[in-house]
C-alpha cells in the first residue's frame, strides 16, 4: 500500500479587503499577507488591482485564480473600449466577472469587491466564487471581514469626505490585522473618483495606522 501524499497547500490570500462609497469617490483597501497553509508566504501581496482608469477590484482566495481573472478583466475592458469607443461601466464589468465565476461554479476560488466611478457615480459591488453580485455602500470580504465590518458598521456614514473614508478604511483593516491570523503585515488603499484611479502613498497609510495605536 502506497503512503498517502498530501498535495502542497495552494497560495492563498487569506485576507481582509473592504470597499466603500464615500463623497464622490470609492475607497478600496486590503492587507498584504498571503499564506500557504500555515506558512506566511508573502508579506507584500497585491490584493487591489487597477482594472481600468476608473475601476478597481480587490481579491480574496486563490492567488493564481485572482491574477488570471484580473488580467482577463483588464483585457476585456480594453477591448470593449476599443470596440465601443467608450470605457466599460462599473456594473458591466462586474457582470462580466459574475458570468466568469458562474460558468466555473466553484472552479475558481475568488471573492472580489469591484469599485469604480462612471456616469452613474461611485459604485461598489460584492462578488463571490459562484457569481453572486450585491451592490452596497460598504462591504468587506475575506477571513478578517467580520472584524472589519464591525468597525465599518460603527463608523460609516453616507457622504463621508474622502480623507475620512481613507482613515476609516485603514482603521478597519488594522482591526482585522489585530485579530485575524490570515490578515497582516501592511495595508493598501486606493481611491477612485472622476479624476481616475489613485493609490494612496504608504507613508500616508502608515501615519493613519500608527496614529490609532
């Protein structure tokens, strides 16, 4: 009888990601820890992707699935713009992601928050690994999401100014880092508004984060 061989653990984001609608913008935030079983495989994992100039998406789940699908979305969005002569809308790109996930129905381990700005204003959508699409003012995803949601539930208000929304996003991810083993090491924040996609500088994030301790 041959000994049982356990396959190596897949590289996973573990993760906490959040998305929220603020005053005239969308804020996306995440931690940066990637795990392989009980091993912390990376402390600088990228979990927020710029899909177009006005749409971003967070990832939670399998790193391989996420990278492949984010690249596909970016390519399809560019093709849409070339063919139609205008950028793809946030809702349309989210529906494309939903269709990909639904067709796989469990083949892809990816949960994503899609956020962006178009002629309908700022929007955030939750999607899961079987293709669900849920719009909301604020949402969290990943293993640390219950902790992050607790912070958002207590402090989120509609029409939050951009600066306050960024601060809230950092606090929510920082709280998850404190309590979720698969969340950790550092924080990424991106803002999307009528002027496009912007990554918040690390020094700004660290100043907010350390100011809460």
